[in-house]
């Protein structure tokens, strides 16, 4: 938790746009509060905490520069000859990848659904719903704040940005389940659930 809070503070120094930074790092701030408040009642596996930290760092970097101006995105743009800075695709991939493991752990430990296949389907559906909700929040913020919300919306002229964001979150969720399911199962088996 200390690393996340320190990174949050550092990300807020010399930001490109304070309003956009606040909007972009808000999910990390909410996560810090929720995870701290629920730690004793529901302690996640180390894997999930590490993933939440990585996702928070992605959000903080995007918030510091604004997603359209993150240097890593410009490097990828030059290397792969992209038409725009695609750092936000990393963020949206993580927006599916990390919540998939959070949802999976909650579903398993709370015995929400027992079948592996249906659990996977429900996990991906939850991640798709989170992504769609986030896109709606971006849209509402842009409508309410006018041009001040444009950096948060971050479409960079891409008319399919919203759909691409949700697609990358869906691919992230599926990838997480395929890559980390067994590792996650081992961590869950080695702990006593509360």
C-alpha cells in the first residue's frame, strides 16, 4: 500500500493537467480506500494485490501526462507506426485484466458460482460491464466539463475509441483468466479463506 500511495504522490507532481490527473487516478484512490477498509474482512491473494498495484501505476502514469501524451505511447507509436499514441490501450487492457482476477477471487471465495466455465463467462461479463460503465463516465464527464474533459476522454480523433477501449478490456479479462488462472488457484488453495 505504501508503494501505491508514494507513487500517487509522485504522479501528482508537475502534472500536465490537474483536472485530468484527478480523474485518471480516482480509481486508484478509491482502491486504496476500499482495500484499506476491507483488508481485515477480505484479504486478497498476493497476486491480486500486485496486479492492483500495477494497474494503479498505469493509471498514475496516464494521469501524470494525460494518456495521449505518455512517452511510452509515443515510443510505441514510432516503433509500430501507429497513427496515434496508444498508451490508453494498455490502460484499457489492464482495466479488463486486473478486475478479472479480482472478480474471480471474489466469486471463488464467496462461492458465487461453482462451475469453472460459467465463472469465466461471468467474470468476463463483469469486466465488460465495468469497461462500459467507465466509458459512460468518460462521456458524462466530457459533456459536463466541456473542453476540460477532452483529455480525459482521450479519443485523439478516433471515432471508434470507445469500442476499441471496451474490446481491449474484454481481451484483457480473457487473457488474465487464461494466463493466471492456475497460479491464482494455487495461491487460493494455500490460504485459509475468511
